[in-house]
C-alpha cells in the first residue's frame, strides 16, 4: 500500500506544480491583453492623425491648384512678366 501512496503523493505534487504554472500563464496572458489593447488604441489614434494629415494635404493641393490657375490667368493677360511672375 505504501507504493500507491507514493504515487498519489508524486501525482499530487506534479499537479500542484502544473497548477502554479497555469496560474502564472494566466497572469501573463492578462498582462498581454492589456498591452495589446494599448497598442490597438495607439494604432487607432495614429490612423486618425494620418487621416487628418491627408485632409490637410488635400486642402493644400486645392490651394495650390487655385494659385496655379490664378497665376496662369495673371500671366496670360500680360500683367506680370519676367522675374515678378508667380
């Protein structure tokens, strides 16, 4: 009977170690979830900032187009020539 008690004790000790490792892994996974959420939040904020920059670039492009159209109109009328031309 002593042999079966030794096996039971060894099994119990092994299960305690496995349980401890599982608890440590659960804590690590909880930490990783928090970190992944922070990364996702940062990526979302960066996407918003990129969208805002794209909108600004579009407005700059529109302004430049208006300036170029005005400049070509201004120059074709002969009102500005040489170095003073836009």
